[in-house]
C-alpha cells in the first residue's frame, strides 16, 4: 500500500480570498482534513477560512493540543495527533492539517510534523506556505515592512517585555505578535519610547470585527481589554 | 467620472500556485497591468507568475525604476510611474501593479503608492498581501520560522555585514535576504559563528532552477557565484 501524502496548509490570516490557489486545490480534493481543536473562539478561524474550499465529502477532525508549557504533556499530544494522521496516510489516503497564517511562522505545525516523521519516517509531506497576519495587517494599513536595508524584527510578546524594548531600541521595523492581554502595557511602552505615533494596530485582519487603528493614542485612551488575533507594527527608525 | 481602483498585488515568490485567490481574481478582471521593468532576468519573475491568471485582453505595461540610490532620480521615476497609473484611474478603469512576494516587505511598491496618493489624493487603493520568499523557502525546507517566544529577524544583506553578525549573536531565527554576490562571505560568517549546520539555503523557490540546500558546508565548498532570489534561514539559538 502506498502511503498518502500529508499537506500542511497555511490558510492565511482571515480573509478566505487570501488562501493560495494551491491550498484551495488541496482542500478541494482532500477528504481527511485535520484542524487544531479551538481552545478559544479565535482558534476556530482556520476552519472558517477554509470552509468554502472544502470538498462536499470532506471529513473534518479536530486534534487536541493542550494549552500548557509542560513539554512531556505537549509531546504526548503531538504523538497522539500524529498517530491519527498516520492511520489515514497508511490507508493510502491523503490528509491535510490547517494552520492560520503560515504553517512555519510561530506555529505548532512543526512539532506535529516532527512527531509524524518519527512515526512514519517514509512519509511524504508538503508544506504550503500562507500569507502571514503581519503581511495582511501591513496591507490594510499600507505600512511598509522593511525599507531599504533596515531590520525587520518579529517578536511574540512574552511576560518579559525587555526583548520588545531592545528591538524598538535597535530600530528598523518591529512587528509585535501574540499581544493578547498585554496590549495596554505595550501601548504604554510605545508611548514612553516616543513611538506611539509611528505604529499601527490591526486586529482580526480580513475577519468579522476587523479593526485597523492608525491612531494608537486613541486606542490607548480606550484601553481595550485584549488584543487577540492582532498585531502592532512599529517604525522604530534607522537601524 | 469615478476614479478606478488601484490594486497592489503580491504574487508570491515564484510558484503560480502560491498566488492568492484574491490576487488571481483581480488579475482576471483588470485590463491595465503594470509591472516593474526587469533590470536583471530575475526581475521578470512577477509577470511570469501572474501570466496564467491574466485576462485575455490584459494590457501589460512596464514601469522603469532606475537601479540607483540617488533619491532625486528615484523620486522622479516614482512620479512618472504614478502618473502613468493615475491616467488609467482617471479614465475610470482599474489598474494593478505586481510585486514579487508581498507588496510591503522590502518592496518599492510603497514609494509608488506614496507618489500616486500625492497625485491623486482621493485614490482608492487596495493592497493584496502575498506569500513571502522566506515563508516559501521555510516550507520547502520544513524550517520553522520562530519557535515559542524567540525572535525572528529578517535582514537584507548590505555592504556592512555587522548587522548580520549582531542578529546571529542575539539568537532566535534569522532570515538573510537579498544575498546576491555576498553568498560566499555570508557562508564564511556562518562557519565562523558555528551556525553553518543550523542553516538552510533556498533559491528560486517554486521556479525553474529551484535549489533547496540543507548542507551549507557543501554549498560553501562549491562556492557558487551568486545568490539572487535566494534566502538563508538560520537557527541562531535561544534568544
């Protein structure tokens, strides 16, 4: 029995129009579609984006990835999910796994792929890149990502905001991702650094509830609770 | 007369399958298609990618952007190009401009858009983001771009390689773009930094002559002349 092919599909950040022609074609012909099980509402977005491209007989299965930093528990979940995919591939059928944005930019797909390759060393996998949330946010705000020879730094926000300060200090263009509940802290930081007028905020790009805010002083005054599915783009100046 | 709409289209890095559904739809219905005039063979790639999506009556026009750092000369060329596009929009027709990869990632599109907005302040422009060359390269090599909370730094290579050294020193994932004739110097630098085994090289992703090289020692020994349309992705470690 020939193994099926495994496709890791980036479906872009929200607008179904930003799915690539290639990903749309794979979705249309692949019966077995795997998606990460949504832990928060924002996480069901990948399936929402892909829905219009699915074949009539597509079977969507959710894979559970626990929200934990416990490496052993995480490894167990990768192994279990990879096993579910491996069983489909061993039957000779293809399978695909959806990721929001691009499959390899701050994504969990790479762990799944590693676990799958361990279980099925001869697996044929095809990763289809996608449009990232920061490129979509930049397009909505017409905000250049990298000019001339300047740095472009992408930072997922963590408890410690020091790396964000350091990146802003270095200059170039800085993209802040995974902002979540740290939105207000980050806005305060931009204010202090004198960069609040050189930044834009984009959330839910291409989705319901999309917001493109070019005035971050207004956003700061408004003090919104959270910044899920949002990015802040900053021109930190000459690097 | 209502002004036409201006579309800035990212057509992705090379594989026509990586054009988005939205960009393909705009290409199919837009008569006036503008592309930067190729100064080297590699630059005709955007049109090659888009060709299969063009409408039967599409009219492709090349815009000349001189290869200079002279700001005044550059500004003159943006103004002239924006003027050509403005005349189409003023006739009520839509126009689109193609860019390789994403329109706002180290692209000249932003200058063109600024010049156009100066000439036609009421212009309606839509930027359609695209898949970047580094995401496509990562997909071909299954190379993660950013893990957990690590930095992702994107650097266009310049005469001075110090910013590259600094970024490698900081850690995280580093993407080297616009490598050109500096390929051998960069490989030497990776060798010295002890990172040559943690890097991959991808050139002409999705195009004829595509090369995915996971063994950079081999590439170094081979000493190829140039790295046009190529990226090097490096895991520089914990940041």
